[in-house]
C-alpha cells in the first residue's frame, strides 16, 4: 500500500495505535498483530458479520465461476486470478464456465487489459458493483468462488460464500483458516502461490456435483455464527465494559451513543 499510493500508511498506523488502549480485532490473527504492536493494550476479538440476505440465497444450477471483491491487482490477487483461470482453460480445454467478476476498484482497467492480453476476454464478464439480492443470486449460481488473495485481515467474502452455500477456493493466508474454521470441507485452502493446485481444486467443484452439494450445508451451518445480531451484542457489551472502566478510555463517538 505504501509503495502503491506513495503515502506513509505504516507511520500513520504506528502513531495512531499509541492513542488507544482498547481495540476490537476482527480475527484472532489480527488481534495477535495488535498485541505485538501495542503491548499492554486490551484487544477483543469480534468478527465481522454477514448480510442476512446471504443466508436466504437459493440453490441454483451453477453456470459460472465467480470473483467477488475489490479490483486490486496485488492485495486481492487480481493478477493471480487470470493466471489461475488460464490454467483452468488449459486443463479443461472445452466447456469452460465463464468467469464473472463482481466489484470495482483502482485496477479494473488493468485487469480488463490483463484478461485481453491472456486471450481470456471472451470468457470474462466484468459486472461492476453488484449489491443485494442480485449479488447473492450470482454467488449461489457459481460452481465456486475464487479468492486468490495475498493479504486478508478477516475475509468477508469467504464467509459470504459459505453463508450463500457456494464452494470457496482461496489461498491459506492471514486469518482465513481461522475464519472458515470447521467449514474447511466447504472452503479449500491452497498453499499460497500454488496456482496449479488452485486451478485443480476449482475444477473438482466444476466436475463433481455431489461434492458441491455436500459442502453446501456444512458451510451454511458454520456461517451462522457470523450473524450480525449476535455480533452487535458482543460489540455493545465490549463498549459498555470499556466505558465502565473509565470514560477516558472510550472514543468520543462511543460516549455520544451512551450519553456518558
């Protein structure tokens, strides 16, 4: 990020951490990072939640592969995505499902050029930003969701995939093993940068209907623990507990909500 935008994000982060004593981390992996950078701080792990619409996604006959997220070549693995898809096309040769890309970001044009350069443009559809029911319709209609990310602090797309009942293939980076937890039957975690293994795992989901059906319910059961109602109660409890320890520890915006 620092190199890309030529801004000192690392220094801003380092200085900013010194102003706070209490933190919420969205994963245990990130909590450990915070404790290392801010010794003595109170760090509570409370994950992100997912939209209730994701749990209502109806099973559909799969028609495509899907990438969902910010169109960013490096952190989100936009470059890996087309390397993997090229391998899928080479391995399968005929009847390759199209790749639908949902999202927008600073590298959309670069990704469009990359798809064209690799001769994949006819099989790739950029849908731009899609929200609500249509987003989950596209998710549930995918053979698998491809998440070739280099860096994650949580991995919301992973949980959305499982909640929608769609198989997920991703690299085993950051907190993703923790996030998908017991749903590893639904989410395939691939050794980082092993593009051949990634492509092969995607094709297993394309070719094996029974496997897709087996992983659907396992993923949805696991994803229930990321329901926003339960998570918001945990957040409220942490804010109130922190407030009781001393108002000076609480950001002004939290105090305004509680009237303290």
